[in-house]
């Protein structure tokens, strides 16, 4: 039925609409692709046609009956994914199951909607030997289970790729398993604490009613023992978390909110226990269980928001390439980077990242060093030149011999430095935790004062009132204030492309300090582009015609800048390495290249000397220099405005770059930096040292994108990674900006300041409530019912205030 | 009112069973992914189910 229906519907669509739509993805079909008669399937691209064929053959036509399908043309990479079959890949990513099958996780690119779940989970029907695929749509992660003896993982990967879901190895599986079991335990704790809190409150309701209207002592005793029976598992199950936290804080002599919480819980439980056994005085079990439940919920929410941001950052991390193309004889084979050994010959194509340190053995190209060193100018390499892992090939295909791989590379050393930097960083103590020390002292002092005040009247009444004070001043609202405000802020930030991996980072960002900015890729766009052109319009087609014959990055720069201009055909094009191009276009002899190269072939009178920012390129037509272009790294459009905003808020932005000092100075001057606030030619080690020095004086924010920034990012009070950066900087950063430009940094700082404002307001609320509670207890007016009303009331105020807060509002 | 002595422990027993069931489900990862199963339920068709491995455990501990 489905076989006939899909094309039929397509035919109907063809009559109804002017544009023909693809049978597979439903997008308009380009005019050149139309083929076949009415009723025949039609496709927008070869990828969609392949998928249609596979699905029909595999009996999965039901896909075309789904109302909501992925509206994107299928773009398969056509890669072989041979690296997935390599033993070292299996060692790293594949687990053997008890039933003899193998399993692994992939991140899938292109998972967009419900139909993807359907399709991906039916891939086992298409690949014999594959037994299961289970997709987690939110994380775009699929669990693949297959029989290692009858099918190779690469063939599963190829099928996924053909269907338009490009698989990536899923890194950090171990950390993920750990976090998952933590999450599950937290959820179980909340469930237990919630059920107990509700039931204890029901028992308390009976007791309070009896208290107001009269109750037989036998029943009262019964309900008190029932309450004790309920509260005990809550204290020694879910509630144990707070005692562990408090004990840890005491042992390390650090401050933590768990300490005052543990004191209140212990006081309430201990007093309730003795009062139940001796059958006298109030019990506070309802308050204690509710406290445990609310605090656990607050913590869980904060953790979840941070996890979600962390997950997204990890996804980006997993998308970075992890394979190298090893050349063996005449053929190239892909293997995981982890399996590279010194002596191997590796092929690196244009726009690929070099996988190891080594020496060029074949080819000539230009390398983009910006992620490794911050250098914005491309470096030309040829036979025998040393090259480093982490740099990007921007020119033609290269072959290199691996000298050092993995940890031994310069990149590996920098990464280790980053890890060490992260360890040296002083932990940020959250505002609420910092207050906890003074809080504990104040509460204990007040409790003692209450005891002294009432001792002469009645020792047992004095003890009851002192205990009541400890319980009502339990910093429940205070402990909820920060987690809630932070979790709401992190969730909203993620929606505007800012991934925050810890609440402490937000608090630190709110306080003005020094902001170190990497230049290449952060303040500037990080790629070579045409900055200026002096010359006639009619020279442009001639240049373009010639540049078509080159794969040099500057040629692409011309093409990108003059995209709309049609170019004629060039003949006799000749490329001179390190010089430029020459050729004949429309009967004119055209030369494009470095000033020296062009001047040499031009008639007398041309001066090759030139100074200024960027790389100069001259154009000569028939021996006459007619045009002068400049190439360089463009400053981002929003940089000036963003820096002005940061300065107005009291921050001190400074440039810290590995690029040439003269380039850094000229960019800095254009953006209003004082000359001493710009620093160039900084090695990764120097960046780390500068950040370390400065962080002794105050909070330091490091914003960067490169591997060379990773150590400094890890060491700074708050490290910020920028879109398009290296995975090392991404892994080290507390905050990751997924949108390019410094506008996101402004949104981040602004949001952080608003969040701190909300936290402060919440803290004021809860302290005010605690003062009222303490005052009532000291005056001898408190009782369990009043405490049970006051406590949730204060927590609700904080919850509502956090939910209504306007942190990280999208301004656009 | 002495019925309370029987009914209340019974009620608590029921709560205990429910809490145990929740903890069991949470620890087995039933709440790990709250979005995909909802989508999956919409698409599950009997024809495709027949192809799946018989009595496969839906989800196991990592």
C-alpha cells in the first residue's frame, strides 16, 4: 500500500504547486533534476534518491506515510569509516556485552525530528548482523548493538551516513556513565524524600487538628510514633547527603551551605526523637522531611541545567575530527588518531587538521597556525618543513611523516599544561556558601542566647525554644536561592547559545575584573579575507579568472569577496611558489601576487615596498600595476561596541595574543586599547603566566578559541571558549559561546550580573524570614505549626522570585 | 477509631511499595530519556516489531 501511495501523493503535489517537491525530503526539486513521468518518484539530489531506494528495498516505505519528516536534503559524506574497525578504536569505544554482541555509542549529526527516531531505530532491518539501534533524540546519541562476527561497524556507520545521519564516535563515555548513575541516585532520593514528606505532613495534620480540637493521648502517641517511623528513613536515606557534605566541609575547613542545614536537621530530628520517646514537648518531623525534600529538588534542578549545557558542549567536542588518513603503498586508509605511530605517512587534505607532529614529505601548502599559536598569517610549508598537530591545512593536499603522535606532540604538551592549570585554580566559593560560616555562628549564638534567656523560667522550655530556633532558621530558602536562580539562568543562557557549565562561573563573571581576549578568532574573524581593494572595477574579473586556477587561500579570499562577479576564461596560467600567478585573460597578460613578484614582471616604476596591516597583493595588467589588495584577519563587526560596553561596566579588557606584536598593536589601537593593554607574540606558557599573575590581583576572565589559549582558559577564574575554536579550549572552558562575535560575551556578562542580582534578592528574602523566625523563637512564641507554615512559605517566595527573574533575556 | 491501628500501617505499606517501585525504575534508567520514548510510541508499528529480536530487554544498566 505504501509502495503506491508515496509517489501518488507526490504527483498530486506536482499538480497543486508550481514547484516540484522531492519524494524523500519534500523540498523543492531544482529544475535540472526533473526526470520521469507523472507518478514516478522524483528527487532533489542523489542522496535522497539513494535513501529512497534503500528504504524501499528494506521494506521501510512506511517512512513516507509519516506526517512529520525531516525537511533536509540527504547529504551523505560517502566516507568509508574504516577507522571504526581498527583495534584501537574498539579498545576505546566498543564494549562487549554479556550476550556476546558488541555495543557502542555514536553521536549522530542531522537528528531533527520524530521521523529520525523511527528511521534510525529501523536501521537493523537494513543491516544484517546489527541487532539494535536505540536513539536518544534529545542528545542525538544512538546505542548500536551488533554481532562482531557477521558485520563490521564501518558498514553500519556507512548505512547511517547514507541515510543522512553522519556518525561520530562518542567520547567521554566513562564520565557519562558516572554522571548518569549520579543522576539516577539523585532522582531516587527525591522520590523517597517526597513520599515521606507528604505522608509525614498527613500525620502532622492529624496532630495539629488534635492539638486544636482535642485528641485522645493514645492516638496522639500513635501518630507521633508513626511520624518517627517515617522520618527516620528520610534522615538516614536521602538526608544523609547533607551530613556527608557538612562533614566534608568540616574536614577540609571550607565553607558550605550543608553545614547549617545539617545542624538544623540534626537538632530537629534529635529533639523530636527524645520528645517522642519521653512523650513530651513538640516534634518537628514534618518540617524536617519537607526541608530534605525541597533542598534535594533545588540541587537536582541546578545539576540538570548544568548537565544540559555540558552535554551540548560535549556534542560539539565529539564533532571534531578524530581520524587520520594513513598512506600505505598506493592507498590511503583511515585510522583513529589514537592509533598513529611515529614513522607512518599521513595524508592531510585541504581544510583538514594535522593529526600529529612531523615533517612534510610531499606537497606544498599553506598552514593556518592560529589555533595552535595565535599567528594570523598563513605559513607556507613544503618538503622537509616541520609541521605540528592542531594546525589546519588551508591549501593543497600534503603528505607528512609522523614524528611524534598523541601525548608527545606539542599539542599534547599544551593540553597537559591546561590540565595542570585547571588543578592550580582556586575554587570559587559561591556567595551562599561564603555566607554559611557567619550564618552558623550567628544561629548558634542566638540559640545560646535563647537558652540563657529562658533557663530561669524553665530549663525544658528553654531547650525547646533553642531547638525551635535552630530549626526555623534552617537556611532552606538560602540554600535554594542560589541553585534555583542559577538553574533558571543556565537554561535561558543555553537558549541564546551560551553554554554555562557551572554556577560559580556566573557569580564570578558578575564581578568586574580583567578580561583577557585572544585576538585571532576571538576579536577578529580568524580567517584570511580581503580587507581593501584599490583599483578599477574591470580588473576584478581578470583577477578572478586567474585565481580560479589556484587553491591558495588568498585565491579563495578573492572569490569570497567578489562572489557576484562573472569571470572569463584564463589561459597559460602559471603558479610560482611564494610569488603569485600569471596568465592570459581575454588577450591581456595578468599578474597577481606579492608586490615583489608583480613588480619584477611589471614595467619600471613599480615600488615593491609597502607597509601596513595584512598581506599585500598586487595586480598588474599588461605590465602596468593597476590594483592593490590587502588581505588580513578582519576585526569582528560587533567588537568595538562590545568592548565599550564592557569598559562601561567596569571591566578592563586586554589583548593577549600569540600573533605578531605589530598586528596585535594595530588591531588594539583600532579598538581603543591602550598600548600596554595589548600583548603579542605570547606563547601558551606566557599566556598562562600572565593570567596566573593577574588572578592574584582579582578575578580574571580569559576568552579564547585556540589550543594556545587552553591552559590560560583553564587557569583563569572564568574561562570562556569561543565558537569555532579548538576542542582543547572547549574542554577547558567554563562557558562556551556557540555564536560568533563578542556580542555573546556581552550577553553573558549582562546575564551573569542579573543572575547575581536575583541571588542577592533571594538571600535578602530568606534572611528576613530567618530574622522573623529567630525573633519569634527568642520571644518564646514559636511552635511546630508556625514553623511548618513559615518554612515552605519562605521557600516558595524564593522559587517564585527565581522563576520570574529576567536573566539572559534575548534582546533581538 | 481503633481501625487506625490497621489502616495506617496498611497505607504506609502501599506507600512503601510505590516508593520502592519508583526507586527501582529510577535506578534502572527509566527516567534517563523522557522525550524519545514518547516519539517512539507514535511510530511503533506491528510490522516492524516482528522483525525485532524476540523478548529483547528494552534497556539495561550501563
